[in-house]
């Protein structure tokens, strides 16, 4: 897989689909319960607000992704994003039992890349990790990882 041309995005699509579907379902059920019960307007609104909190939390959990382009990698985790040049990535790691890929960086730190996670799609995560490691080895300065 090459990153030439348009960006390539890695994300745990099955996990994301489950999280978004669960969030929408929880919101719909709580809203329906709030409307069916004989409650005051404030109590009904509280059911809707609680449903929105659940939906929002699950949407945040579905946010992680790794976007690869010719110039580098953008890692988006739960609450922040970080842009890396190819030269900053020394190794891509996905060991058995790891919850997601980690990137060994030139500054001596490791960065979790939650956009590639085995969860309910182990084979896809392994393919994505190998593809990212190949791109990093081709464009970066470190040895091939994974």
C-alpha cells in the first residue's frame, strides 16, 4: 500500500460502527423512555441530556484514526492529534496483546496510534500495521517494524 496521492486513513471501522450504533441506540431508547413516561418537561429533558452524554462519549471513543500522506502521519487519538514527519517514526509496533499500535519516535518517546487496534478486527489491524511500517521504512529513517 502506498501513500502516494490522496491520504490513506487507518481506523478501526468495525469498532467504530459498534460504538456509533450503540450511542445512537442508547440515545433513542433514553429519549423514547423520557417521552413515554408521564414526567415533567425538565425530567424529560434530563433523559434526552443523559442520552446525549452517552452518545457523545461513544463518539469520542470512535474518534481515533491514523492518516498517512506523502509528508508524514497524523495520529488522532481520543482527545488530541499529533502530526509527525516520516523521519520522526523509527518503528511501528503491534505485539500480541497490545491494545493498539505504538510508534517509537526519534525523540525517544512512544506514541500510541489508537487508530490501528486489534479489538474486533485483528487481521485488519495487522495488515494496517504492516502497511504503516512499510511506509515508515520506505520514507523514514528507522528500520521496518511490526
